[in-house]
C-alpha cells in the first residue's frame, strides 16, 4: 500500500498531522498498517532488524533483558514515535530492546531502506529524528545513572510517582491497574521485592493497599515527591 492510499482512509485530525509528518516521504514506497492489542510485542530483542515502525496511536513500553536478570521496562512512548530507527541509523543487524504495546496500538511499518531513503531526501526530517534520538538517549542515560544503585523500595517510589502523574485526574486518587508481576517487570525487581516494598510503603502511609489493590491519593503523591526530591531521584 502506498502512503497516500493509507492517509486517504485516516480520519481527522490525525490525517493532517500525518500529512505534515510524511511531507517528503518517498511517494512510491510501500507502507504496511499494523494493529496490536495491549500486551503484545512489536519488537523482540535480538530479532533481525529490517524495518522501522511508526506509532500512530496508543502507548508502548520499551524493555531490555539480560540472561539471569529480570526484564526491565525503562521507557514509555506515545504517538507519534518511531521504533527501530536507532538500529537502522547505526547499521545494527538486530534490535537492541523489546517494544510492547501497553494499550491498543496502531503502527505503520516501513522497510529499513525506505526509512534511509526518506531521511536522505528530507534534511529537515533527518535532523529532527537525530535530535529526537539523542534527546531520548540523554534522558534514558540520566535515568539509568540515578537508578543504578537504587533498592527496590526507591524504585517502587519512582514507579508510583510516575504512575500517579500519568493517570491522576485533577488531584483524584489513583488505583494502580497492574498486577504484581507487571509491576515487577516495570521496575526490574522480583515479585517478592515488589510485595515487600509495597508493604513497607503502606506501613509508612505513603500508599494504601485495599483488597490487594495499590491506591495512591494526592497527599500520598506529595509525600512520595518530597521523599524523591530529598533523595535527588527525580
């Protein structure tokens, strides 16, 4: 399918946004629409790298794993975002990390060659993408440095603060809609450590656990933020 044919089916306002984004995309290059339900993987670590995926709708998380260690979720992304371009730009032969849909997601898939042709013919887009890649890498590196020596409780505090920031509406309380294994994957510690950390935070009044569900109020979020700032983890 050509990009123009795909865009003609897209609804507003996304179509106008995509038309601007793809303004100098090769006209005859094929694109492939792809839809993933929440929880499904788009990219697996170490799989051969031959395509770039453009997130049009939804939210993804990026994960890395090493033998003998827990899988660690280190960054979330929302549309519009590209996956696989790090590897293509650096001429890697396999993907360096895993990308999983956190919500229902829609993508466009283009070949690695099409991506490079696009970048070579559109200097402004190329500069924009290089800048985006570098900004993301700088943020991730800064986060990894701060997190390098954190214990399970500190990682849990970081996770809870970010979860509240993303999901709270006008100061309302938030219930964490994730299982303990999912939280374990998110913070990079085992489920036992997750339970122990939550129990400790509940004893300190920083979170509330009701019927196994983790609940966080605006006041508790403020307590978390104050403690994180004290530890210089934010």
